[in-house]
């Protein structure tokens, strides 16, 4: 009898180990990256690609998305996660609405070729339009640089030490693009561990800077000294609390929050995160750097307009209806959102479109395996599930 129990126990433990291995393998697989190849009109220059899933999960952190790499004969390419079902091709860093397509529906997980016409219409094909192979996917990270005003051009030089493998073909390296907030940015492969920020076609430069292969910010001073940070200095503020009151017929309210004009979202997918009831108010904590908020309900089918708020301050929002909301930075002495709803018999507001900022920004959805051990009759069984963050 003891032998039978021992055998059964061993079998259960073996199943548990196998389950753990399966979940670990799933976690390691994460997301497969799929190539998107695009041809745009000549006057568009180098395009960017914005991409998202039907559930609102964005492929990239902020609008206008990923800058595409030149391929051949006017074609450009980049890679997107295999959950992507919609894309927008845009030019001029997404600043000109006349140079961007409407949302283009694509099949998730399939290599896609898109031809954009002069009138911004797009033709989609799943057959290669050029001979040869698309370069393999290389994981990259963003380098941000804030430089002296005397620098007329800004470039990034990057390599792997001590073997000396360069990320770019020749000095002074890759040109960095200037953003609205004064920071210059470009991407480098994650395998590099050394960078130089240089200006004026490489005639001024920092010393060799050792870095980790993850997003970083470098502030370069006139004397070529620098500060290095792995957190955005402009967003180094404490979280804030958003308080909201909504009409009684707004079910399960949520908060969507982002930073304008760069489009960085606080949450990965619309309609954001659910608000928690706290006395007379619904509340949620969001990053202190957000400056734009939408309060929505019923899974985002009813919403306020875009609400501008001060960064770094707790905020109170009283929503009367979809078109009317009052913002303050101290708790109002009287809050009459519910009284207004009771006094005036109105129907629920019609669903409105998700605002442009919502579809243009957001954090890439990540998939991780979570395993929990459940002890049953002296044996162990593993139960796991995938979770999107």
C-alpha cells in the first residue's frame, strides 16, 4: 500500500513539475514579432507606424509609434507584436493629419505589405512585394538626449565593448529626432553597452558612456559633462489621486490618462483602469506626470471630453454628463452630480468615439505566465493563467 501511495505522490509531483515547465515556456515565448512592410508616397519621407489590437492594447508607448527602417525601392519595414489587428501609417512624426492613413485592418500574426497612395488610401497584401528577405527583428530601446542650444545637429554613436561591434555604419552615427519637449531621441539595439552623444556633425561629443540596454535619458551640458538617468527626469513626480463623481446611470466607471502632446499613456488599453468607490467619490491613483484625463463608463461607451489637468496635483472631477465636467484641485464644498441626475430626467448619453489621444499612445501589452501551487491530498498541482498588464 505504501508503495502505491508513493507512486501516486510521485506522479502528482511530476505533473506539477511538467505544468510549471509548460507555464515557464509560455512565459519565455511572450509575444512573437511580425514584420509590417510599407510603401509610401515620396513626399512622406520616412514613415512611422502606429499599431493596436481590437481590445485597445497598443503596440507602442506613444504616438506616432515606431519609426520604420528603409528596405528598398521606397519600401520601409518595422516589427509589431502578433496581437496587432490595426495600423496607421503616418509621416512627419504624426504631426500632419493630412499625411496619415485611416486605421488599416490587418490579420493578426501575418506578415503584411501595405501600399499607401497619394490620397492616403491603402492596399493590403499578405504576399511579398519585393524579392529578398526582410532583416531579422532586433530588439531596441530608446535613448533620449538633452543637449546645449549651440548644437545644430545631434547624433548617437553606440557600440558593444570590449568587442567593438558598432550599432551604426559610420561616425557620427544615427541622427536623433527632436521632440516637442526639447529632448532628442533615437533607438539603439539592446546589445550595445556604450554610447556617445555628439553634435555639429560629430565635432563636439561626450566621452564614452557605459550604459545598460534599456531606455535612458542623458542630459549633456555645455562643458560636455552629463547626467544619466533610467527614469524620465520630466516625470519624476509622485503619483496623484483622481477623485470623480459620475451620473448614477454610468456603470462601472474607469479612468483613462495620458501626457499631451507626446501621447504617453498611463494605461495599456482603453478604457483604462476601473475606479474604486470611496465614500462619495470614485478614486484611482495615476502617475503624477499625466496632464490629460477622460472619465468613462460602461466599458468606454460613454465618456467625458478630454480634460486638461495640472501635473503633480490631486484632482477632483464632477461629471454632470458626457459634455460637462468640472475640474478642481480641492474637494468641492458641494458636489451635486447625483442631485443633478435625480432632478433632471435624462437618458444615458450616446456612445462617443474614443479620442485621438486614446488611439495614439499607450503602453505595449505584455504577457506573463502566473502559476499558483495548490496542495491536494499531499500532492501538488499547478494552476496558471496568462495576464495582460
